[in-house]
C-alpha cells in the first residue's frame, strides 16, 4: 500500500532519482563482485554491452557492480592496461562525481595505460541546432535508435533529448572541457579522436556509429 501511495504521489523525476539511488546503494552493498585479478582491461558503464575478456562494470547486472558516482573504484592501483567508457560521463556531476572518478581511473591504470571516453558532443549538438534545429541529428538518432521519436514535439526536441535525456544527463562536454577534466585528474597526451580509433584498438567493441553527435577522446597515464 505504501508503495502504491508513493508511486502516485511522487513525480517522475523523483521516482527516477530514488530508483537510481537505490541501485547505487545496492551496488555498494549487495552487487555482483567477481574476481577481476585476471582481467587487464576495464569497461566502465557497460550497460548491456558486455565485452569478452574485459571487466564489465556498471551499477547493476555487470561483472563487478560499482557505484560510479561515489568517487572511488574498488580495484588495485596500477592494474589495468586500458579503460573504455562510452556515453557514461555525461551522467555524472562534474566536480563531485566525474573528477574523483577520473582520478581513480588514473590510479588503477598502469603507467602508460590509456583511457578512452565518449559522450554527447556539446559543440556538435549546438551546431546542429543552429544549422537546422536538429533535423540531421534527429535523422541520425532515428537510424541508430529504432523507434526514436519526439512524441509529436517539433524536431528541435531532439536537442533537449541529447542534452538532458529525461533528466539523466548532468554534463555535456566539448573537447576543451573534457580535456581540462582529464588534465585536472593528471592525464597527459589528451587527443580528440573518432569511434574508429577505439574500434581499431579494440575491435571486440560493437560499432555504435555515433560520430555525428559524439565526442571521442583518448588520454594516457
């Protein structure tokens, strides 16, 4: 009965935040915790894309459940050769969640190890609005996400979806902002790249085909 009352009394946003906080709590206390000692590559925010021979990490249903927003990684220092995280960092608040996570990523990487990140590109999204109110971005998203719709809203609602994603996104980045965050965490040799760079380095990853709206960056410890 209490659950029913709360379900009808709380806003969609509040219910979403409560659900996510519960998953974070569960990841800390009861989540899956597999042996990672033989895994040399770390896949952060894997969702349903589990990559063979990688340690696939997310807040729930992963090889090793972790609350990525807590600012700490439960792994040994200098353990991993590489870290890949695709479309995850935009879900984290910059100063209190993402920067601590990047510092932890540097800690768990071996010297010379690389981190590969992707996220929605603030610059591309803004240019998309200026050029055609998001028409090309809408067409691209419709191909990559079958069934995507603005639910009757004008085409520029695509821009809001990329920026906010129903309140799930907390930060969008252009290259300069993400470069600053990585440098702040102690990374060097920070370069902008394309998805093809990840696929060449790690061909086991599925092709997202999202260069039109995504920022790809590689940095080295």
